């Protein structure tokens, strides 16, 4: 690694090496194996699928994909999260390959699918671009990338109103506090939708779908051209 290279193993925002943060993560995020099963089915996951879930959290998505027959690499920068993934996989009776790595350090090739939920925002935009190129290179021609994340779908002039609306939503509907949301906006790197769409395109992907949900959520499905 060059001396200027970004350390993608460092924690940004909330500390997910903390066991308390990991134990409460699924409840706050609203994770659901049933929802992930529907998504994975829509993405065509089956026994022939080679996939990586980057920023896998506690492994709900990764374990569900493995239960559907996929060959799954579960990637996360938190060793505490990966221990939770290992426990979930053991309890579910599925096999995964675990990687203690991030978007800039994971190792994979010949993948049919890469998924990432609420993780890419940990990188500054410069390094998001580098990460997306690495994902592109890890996919087979025709392979797909699915991203779900906190993304601002507003004009720069509307940042204050959009953030305050998100604070209201998060404190009313989830277990996150105002301090948690403020930490995200201040210290993490969620970006604008128009920026992320451009970064995905510049990496070489063809955008298949970009969907935005208020106040600040987005999903993207993109494909490496065949």
C-alpha cells in the first residue's frame, strides 16, 4: 500500500467494534431475513451465484443468500460484526467465507453479484470512486451491483431542512438518537444522489435502476456490461 492510501479498516462514525452497538444493530436497522429473501430472489440469487456482501453487518443478507445456495463472501471492517456473522451462519447451518476487509481491501474475482447495504457512505467520495472500480473488476461481465444506502436526494440549499426531517424520522421510528444522526451527517460521508450516480457510471457500470425514498435513502442496481 502506498503511504497515501486510505485506511478502510478504521471505524467511521459509530464504533461497530463495540459489542453493544453490534447487539442492537439489527433492531435499529430493521434487518429482516424475509425482506432480504425477496430482494435476493429479485436479483436472481441461486445455487450458481457467486456473490460478496460488503459491509455485511451481522450477516442477515449473507446467510440468507447462502441458504438459497449462493457461494457467499461476507466482508466487513469490524471483527465484532464478523463474529456475529459466524455465529448466525453456525445457527443457520450455512457456510460462508468471511473477510476482514473493506471496499478498498477485499479480495474477490469472478463474482455474479455484489451487494452492499448502508456501508459505502463510510468512504469519502474520492474513495467511493476507487471502491466502485474495484467492485467492477471483481464482477464477471454481466455481473450486477446492488447498493442501498443513506443518500441525500435534495438540492444543496435544502440540506438543513432535509437533515432535520431525517433526524425527526430516525428518532421517532428507530432506536437511533439525535446524537447518532448528527454523528452520521458530520463524520460520515453520505453524498448526494447525483454524485453517486455519476460515480457508478464513471466506474464503467450501466445503471439499471436508481430509486429514491424520502428523506435520505436510495437503492441502485447497476451492471458490468457483458
